[in-house]
C-alpha cells in the first residue's frame, strides 16, 4: 500500500538522501527516521536534464526495503515517462517531474496515478509557470526549486519567495507545496511564511555537526513553525 502525502504533518521535513553517506545508506535512513524525519526525498539525475548523475530504481528499491517513511522521488531527468513504472514498482510513493521537459503534464500525472503513486510537478526558478499552473488540478503536490536543480549545497534563492506565495494561492487545502534547495534554519522560516509546507533539506541535516540529525530536524521544524505562524492558516502574509 502506497503512503499518502495527506498523512504528513505540516510542516513536513524531508531529508534529501543526496547529502547522506551512500556507503551506509541504511544506517543514514534509520538515523533520520529516529531523528523525526517525516518523509525521505530521493534525487534522480540523468546527466542530461542536469549535469549530475545520481541514483536509479535499483537504489530506490533498496531504500524502500529499509524504511516505512513515504518515499518522495524527484525526477531530474529528460524523459520521465520512460521510468515511471520502474520507480513505482521500486516502491516510490510520490513521483515529481519537471514541467520544463513535459509538454503534457496532465497525461504524465494521470499515468503516475494509474501506477498507484501521488504526483508532483516542479520547476526551476526560471521554469514555465503557466504550464505548472495548468497542471495544478491534476497533482497532489507542487515542488518549487529554490536553487537550480542539479547539486546539493547551493544557496537558497530568495527571489523564489514571491512565486511560493503565488503558487500557494493556486493550491487547494489538501495539496502540498514543497521547496527544495538551500533550506536551513536561516531560510526555512521565510519559505514557510510564503506558504510552503514540505521542506527538503540535504546539507542542513546530513551535514549537521556530530551527525546530530535530531537536533538538525528539530531546528528546522521550529523555524518552519515560527514562519508558518506569521503566515496564518493558508500562507497569506
Ligand atoms: C538538488 C536536489 C536537492 C538537494 C538539496 O537538485 O533537488 O534535493 O539534495 O540539497 P541542499 O539541501 O543541500 O540544498
Ligand atoms: Zn530534490
């Protein structure tokens, strides 16, 4: 049975495994799970849509085998349609694709639903907002990149904040708004205030001093809570 985004708390904290130690992935997952992670974010890169190469369905299957958390797969690949089934069968719960490379996002979202997963759509900071908006009725989540996709450890781009506010206004109460890139205790509050409610963090968690992931996640959560309180219930400022 697939896990649902609807069961996630607000805010939800999603460690990005890209920043974890791949040589001890199971231990890293167990540690963030114990530390209070709400879901796991898995970055899939193909060397075409982005210059970097990361992981594929085989690793998602290994991740699925060692966790009960929702597995959130972020496809940074040129041809997402070719790999949806492989990722769904490997155990992904949510699959997010980039609007930049999908002319008919509704068809892709429908296919993701047929495979039993929830669907997310995302854009880079300069991505096609019109296409994203047209896809909103067909997805459970929008992911706004707060960096240019491709690498961990980049700096949060505050110029995306107005887009977060705008997109929050397009979403219904059960749809989620995720942000990804440069999320830290210093930046998460602004993103939460603008209306984001699912927060991906790689470096801020796996790079924490003494591998104190519980502290890192608690710090992120309290800063997100503080930002969300300033925003009111629907993210209006
Ligand atoms: C980058 C990925 C991110 C990345 C975030 O393209 O989508 O999920 O792991 O890393 P940090 O949190 O270090 O910016
Ligand atoms: Zn990501």
